[in-house]
């Protein structure tokens, strides 16, 4: 266990230990701008000995938001984010941010038609009048590549220590990678080599913009979690591509938000709270009637992605971040023994930002998180928190 708490490096970045707070949507924004709660949240994680904390879902453009009041990267939000970076550094931690674009998964009524690799039905935005996506043109692709790169540079200049490009969970770059959502007939669709082309172009554009020494991580699905989606074999191919192009580390994850949202979460489905959080009467009724049928439950077990993740460890030599069901000393030892370089944690740190300190001091051996997933409901209320 001691080896997890030794200092290490991510490219040129020095980290106090191997633990990363994974990006989990915080919901701590006022009209799309980070608020004091978000600052306090990340300062608490830094004081809790998290080496690198990741702010979730930084949309790279206004069109990249899943809903109207979500944060996107622009001068006003970056000013607030720079304050968070300074305070996290003062508290002894390092800070990263997840850069992403929602693609078709949007109910942001400020856009006429969400962009996607192909024209697909958008169940998430249907009741908001965004029933179908627009297949992206070459001009759309160039703009989004530039949006990712420009956002990354703004954040580097604002004092961030790293960025994470989101290629998972059914957002835009994941939509390109998945054969379920990518039906293109050009060089960006069909084989995994073609489906990976645009996400890789985004990655290379970001790397060129921020320079070699600035860490750029990628969050990548091990699997979408359903038939005819992105597979473990696809993940091996993309991971190898990222290694060849000097990716700093891959955060291995899974699931497709619009189809298998709890493939990543595991545990209980807080349906009552999700219904209450519906943004319209129609959405609440739809969730009440069809939620139990369409939201699949996945039982929780410790280190639930480990068997799949080991296959990627066999395939590539670049740093890998293990994510999924980390909640005990025993589980952390198992991950380290399997050869993973970093360990990403979500819900145990939401439950207790001092989780790592208590583990290191032998005050506890396991997290008190019950995997009730009520924290998911709280994201859309006043901000993510543990209800117990």
C-alpha cells in the first residue's frame, strides 16, 4: 500500500502520490460559471492528499454543452477556474480539467440541431425539441478541433497542470468511436481505423497547441456496454494509437450515457430523485413510466473493470489510470499488482474527501460509500454531495 503514496511523475508533472480524483459532474455553477462550492470542493480534495483532481465536463464551446447552464470554456469561466487552480496549489494539490463536447447528447435549446458523426435520434433532447442530430461537415470538424485546442491552451495559461480529453461515455468523440452512433461512409466511418481518425486528430491538435511537456490525458471506454457498440478490441487499437502519439496517460472507463449510464456507476439506481430532477413535466412522466425499463442496473463489485483493463495493460506500455470500483486497501493493492500506474477514485472521495488520509494512517481499510448513487441526483440539485 505504501507504494501508492510515493511521489511519481506524469510526464514532467510531479505528483505526491498515485491517486487521481476522477471527473464526476459537480453541478456547482451559477449560470454556467464555477462558484465558491466548486472551489471549496477541490480545495478539500487537495487537502485530503489527492495528487491530481479533475474538474468535470469543461465544454469546449457553447454548442458542446448538454444543457443551457452547463459550463463552457471562455474568458469568464477561465478566470474563475484560474482561482480554483491557485487555491488547489496552495492546498498542496495539482489540478486538471476534462475537455469535452456533447455531440448529439444535448437538450440545450440555444442550439438548433446538435452535431454528431451521423444523423441519429436524440432521446435525451427529444422533449426539448432536439429530436435529431446533424451529421458533421468538414467545417464543423475543423472548428471543433480548434475549440478543443484553444480551450486546452487557455487552461494551461490559467495555471492548470493537465487536461483530460473525453473520448468516452457517449459524448462526441465517443460517438465517433462507436459503430452504434457513427454511420459515416467517408474516411471517418466504418472500420475502427476510420472511426478513430477524428478523435485522434483532436488529440494531436491539442498536443500541438499546448506543447510536449504539458500532460494531456485521455478518458477512453473499455467498452460501451452494449451490442454493436465500441468494444474491448476497439479500445486496444485506440490505446495503441494514443501511445504512438505520446498520450500522457489513458483513463480507462466505460459506458454510453444515452444507453448504459450505470455501466460505469454500478450499484443502486436513484430513480425517485431522477424523476424529481426532470426539467419538464413531460420528462418526469417519461422517466416515471419508462425509467425502470430502459435504465439497466449493474451490480457493484470492487474493481469491476479490472479484468477488461488488464487486457489494455497487456497491449500498451504508456501510463494507465485504473478506474472502477476502487474502495479499499485490498482493492488498491490488486490494481498496483496488475501494473497500473495511477488510480482514479470518484464516489469514495465524494463520500469523504479525507478517504486517502484515513487509508494511509490505517484508520480505515474501506470506504463508507454504499453505492446508493444518490450523489448522482445531488449533481442536478445544489451540487454533488454524499447524502449519508
